[in-house]
């Protein structure tokens, strides 16, 4: 199925769920199946649809996994920023569910620490908002290691200001 067709089907399923709530459980299964799509736009819309139609933790986990998959697979920083903003919005209602994914969220920094300061800032913001007694040690160890590796980065030319700003973000997060 093409992307446009899948998006049209997804829109139809969303409208049916809203107009006929009794059919919602059956229709949600179809949406869950579509959340395995390889298309970024379909994956994003599935995650959005799930979060709009239900508050069930198991369904929200599927949406979060879809968002995280997008973050790991996308090269476009603008897409990453949009997805991170969406996850930040979910945090207000589903912080406990998101806490389970803190390692996956932190791995976004590991992939390419200097790719985008704006992305790193959002990831660190989200991480600090999700820190709990359950995961504080893990976050602390990650940040300490990341600070140590950032201190080893070379400071040459324009890269120096980016490196320094990245170090500042890490230190600010640990406080």
C-alpha cells in the first residue's frame, strides 16, 4: 500500500472511531497494525491517532515506540524536533510510561552528540523532566560519561563554540 492510501485509511479509521465509539476496539487494532509501517508519515500519523483516541497505557506505549522509531531512523533534524516536541507534550499526561523509555531517549544523544544542539537540548530537557528515583542513577551515569567524552572533544575554530555549548547543556542537565 502506498503512503497516501495508508494515510487516507488512517484518517477514515480515526473518523470512524470518533463517530462510532462502540467499534473503537476493533478499529484500534487496525491502527496498531498500521503502526508497523515503514513510511515515516504513516508512522507519525499512527502515533498521533493513537494518542488522540485512547489513554490506555499499552496503546500509548505503541505510540511512544513509533515516535522513538522515527527519531532513530530520521536524518532530518526538523522531523526530529517535531517528534521530540510531541513526546514533550505527552510527558504531561504519561510521564510514568515515558520513564520506561529513558534509555531509548538518551540513546538519541549517543548516536551523534554534535549533530544538533537543538535536538540535544530537547532530549536533555525531556530526560531531566523524566528523571525519577527509579532511573536517576542510570541518567546520572550517562550524563557523567557524556561530559567526560565532551571534555575530550577537540576545540578548533567554529566547532569550539558548539562543543562548549554542548558541554554547558550537559552540565546544566546534571544539576
